[in-house]
């Protein structure tokens, strides 16, 4: 555990967090937790009981999962705040992810609130080395990462954090999934504040709120598949690069030994000699001979397609 001399100073909320009961109080007033109210209202079926479990069985499964998650959270908090280490694999992976991504620890269980209705504690606040902003990190140990839920949760945290710390920008939000020896660090896209405002109004009025009607199903689907698309794109680029290297090496070898064609057990290699390619400059043809261009123009149907551009993640 290391502490930086230029660590960001955060404003402290007047809300008191009771860790044993996971309750929040502003004076004598009890506030609502964000995950148990707003996120649950937006995604009420996330932890719905499967048909093949009884109520008792499902409640026990959820309790066991919550207990294991609490151990991970407490172990990380003890490490960051008191320097107490542990053999827990989740702690080892936590330290590795934080270090490899160039983060330093700013705060654990940092309480944010609108000081009226809602409050919650952010698992971890991190700072990029040399940056003046922060990242908000939520730690999960669930069997499935519900990225859409966490994105909403962290977006609400972000809104409250920036209300409390107007001079400290939130540069990113991310979920850190730690489960035994498994680990994933996933940067998430913040949800629009307009949606959060509508969700809060619905919760205060105790009326249903459809995340699909308001937000649409596409963003949720994108969150679920974007990592897979990025991984496939990377594999394709690496495969193409390797394929080009192999072809270049084979061509060089055939040229060196003046081999025009070679039949291997599974490949037929044929050297294509250099030539000059001719093509029609359609722009010049259209400009100089528009009638000829129009007469030779052929139309064909083009199917709908999708262009995907992978964004560069801020470092």
C-alpha cells in the first residue's frame, strides 16, 4: 500500500454510514441506498428467483453471495486504509489491476449523497498518477456482471460526487470483478443525467420506471457484447498481421530460389509476378464525359451494414 503526496482531497459528506446495517443517516433522517432503491427500480428482475429454486433456497444463495462479497470488500478496505494484507486471491488481483493501470488509492467506501433522499458509499475512488481527476470503482463478486446495472449505479455516484466536489472531474467509471482467481476490469459508459433525474422522480413518487422505454434496449445489449467485439477485433488484427508476415516470408524465399510454384501437403503456393494494374478514374470520367458515365453506370442493391469504430480508452 502506497500513499501519494499529491493525493486529491475529497469533500466529506455529513451523511453517516452505518456499516453493520448498511444504512445511511442525515442527522435523524434515514436516507435511501442507491442500489436498493434506484437501481432496483430500474432493473427489478436482476436477482429474481429462478423457477427451479424455492424462496428459502434462493434467499440462502443470495445471502451466501453477499457474505462472500462483504469479505472481499472488507479485506480490500483493510489493505488500503490500514495496510493489512491477506492471502485472499481477490486482494492479489485487486492490487495487480490497480497497479498495472497506473492508479493510486484515494478513498474507500466514500459516501456520496444528494443530502435529501439518497446516499451510498462508493467502493473505491482511484486517481490516475499525475491526473487531477478521479475514477469511481465498484467491486463485484457476483457470478454474472450486470454491466447495465453497475453503469447506472456508478453514474448516480458520479452525479452526486460531482455535486459534492465540483472542482474534481470524474474521468471514468469502472467495475472491478473479483471472484476467486478470476478478474476483469471493465470501463463503463456513464448514463445520461436526464435519465437519472427521471428515475429519481419515479422513485420518489413510487411509480414504475421502465429502463427500456426510457433508455432503450440497445445500450444494454452493447454493454453486454462490447468486450467480446473488441477482443475479436484484436484477434483478427493479430491474425492478419501474422498471416501477412508468413506470406511475405514465403514469397521472399520463393523469389530467392526462383520458385514460381510449389505444392505442399496442404497448401498450393503460386508466385504472382509484379504487374501494372489499370483502372478507370471514375471521377475524371464523370467530369469530362458525364453522358458516357451515365450510360455506363450500373446500379446494384447494397445490403444494410454496420460500421463499428473502437474508441481509444483514456489512460
